[in-house]
C-alpha cells in the first residue's frame, strides 16, 4: 500500500462520529435504569388477591431463650488462689545412732499419737544402762562407807571431848601433869578435823551417787530413744530408711514426715485494701471460707477464717490469711492449689444468668426483651460472677427479661420468639 493510501486510512479511522452515533449509548443506559426502577416498583407494590397493592412480608421472629432478672441476697466475697498446708507437720528424726530393726507402719498410713513407728537395736543401750547402774551401786556403797566412817569418828570425837574435859579439870587441880592434858587436847583437835573430813567425804559420796544416778537416767533415756513413737495424729509420708539401715542421731534428714490433715489449713493472700473490711466483718462474727478446684464451681470444703498475719507483705501489697477446715473426708491435701472464696457479708443485688452478658466494643451489654417481643441492646455494669449467675450493678431492673441464648442473630429492634428452656 502506498504512503498516500496509508495516510488516508489512518485519518479516516480517527474521524469523529456524528450526533447520531453519540446518542445511542446514552439511550441504552437510560433504558436500563428505567427497566430496573420499574421492576423494583412492581416488586414492592405487588397486588394481593383483591387487586390491592401489598407490602413485603416482615422478617420472621428470631428464636431465643430468655430468663428474668432476679433480685437476690448475694454474698460480698473476695476471691483468691490458696494453698492447702498441714495443720501441723513433724519431721521425725532419730535421737540416737543405731540400726533399724523394725518399722511398725506403712507409708501413707494414718497414725495416732504415741503409736510405735520405729525400733532401733536396743542392745548397746541396754549394756550402757547396766554399766551405769553398776556404777551407781558402787557410788552408793561408797556413800554408805563414808557415812559409817562419819558415825565412827563422831563417836570418837565425843569420847575425846570427855577425856579433854576430865584432864582439864585435873590439870587445874594440879593432879596430873600438864603434858598429859596436852595429849588429850591434841587428840580432840585431831578428831574434830577427822569428823570434818568425814562430812566432806559423805558429801562427795552423795554427789558421786547423784552423778551416777544421772548417768543411769541418761542411759534409760537413750534406751527409750530406741523406740520412736508418733508425736501427733497424722498421715505418714515416704519412709526414708528401711529395716537394716543405720541411722545417725539428730541427722539433718528426717526418716519420715507426719502431716496432720484433720484439720487442715488453707493459706491465701488478698490485696491490702480489703484488710479494713476483713477486720470489720470478722469482729461481727466468724467469716466463712469456701475452697474449690481451680477454675471450677464445685465446693470442696467449707471452713472459717482463723488467722490474719500481723504485717502486710510490702513486696506484693497483700495480707496473708489462713482458713481452717475439718477435712474429715480428706478433700484437701497439703500442697494442693485451690480457688478460695472469702464471704464477708451479704447484700441485695440484681442477678442474671452469666451467659446473658455479652462483650461489646463499648463494654458489656445484654439484650432485654420488651413488651412487644422486640429486643433492646442495653449496656450494663457487671459485678461479681457467682457461679452460673452474674451480678448486674447498673443498667437493669428486677423482673426484666433478658436473652440467654441466640444473641448472635439479634440486632436492636429485632422481633424474637422465646423458646422454652430444655431441662439439663
């Protein structure tokens, strides 16, 4: 194709259309809009059997379950995490060294106070006792000998005094020589010194006898330590020594630990700002404490608050408390973690089933069923959760009905159909 023809074809393709060609798209768009508007008008204004125009049917009611908000007397409670601990715990240790010849209980067994637990070989201690008793007899005999010497020398002293008095009278009358009197005077002084020495010997013998008696008593005590008895009622733990093992007296490691679990403590802590209320309500009467398994609603045991620590823990700003439980059914075990609920007092409050409370961007809310069977979304202030029920502090009145199931399909103003609650 020549350059002239190519130029003419190109210019012909770019030539603008006339008015007739420009109006066709606009007419097509206007016709489509008219058709759509007419179809919508006909759909919204259809005729009924009598030929009269009728409205579109209302959306069906949403099936839900509902419950009434109730005013109840609810407890004012404090919740915390607690730890069960033995009421009394005793680490049993041997007070003498020796070989275990018998274990009289089984691990984990309940034992009574005074019950025999271990027997250590008593033969070395029996021999030591016999030796101490023999030494005591010897000391007692020495004491008797000293008393006898004292009595003998006391009699001789009395005779020497008589002789000295007699010869003193004779020498005064110059009937005997002075030398004879001096001999009796010297004998008297000698006997007095001998009697004093006898008194000292008797005292020494008596002290030796008392020391020997103390050795006998100690030997008896050491022999008694060969039988180890339970100091308290409780449950035994792991037995660290068996028959044939040699134990060391007053060793650092216990041979068994006994925990008293009837009753039992549960220790827990609450923020210090509650201390004033705790002291106030405790002064009015005993405060009830309930314990539950972690994250469960079943109550394990019920007890009473029995201990408030004498200082606030400054590192955690909490106050330690202890509650005592009878634990007759062994529901609590030392070391077990539990949820603790301390009841201070009770008050009147509005409660609803906990599943009625919904979480929204503006906070908790719930759907309230109005008299015309439509629902209203109402924000509320939620209080403490009491198991399957929750306290509503603000936003709801007693007797109002709230939706407990089916909230996902609801919007404010929606019509509802309340279904009967199926028994669980």
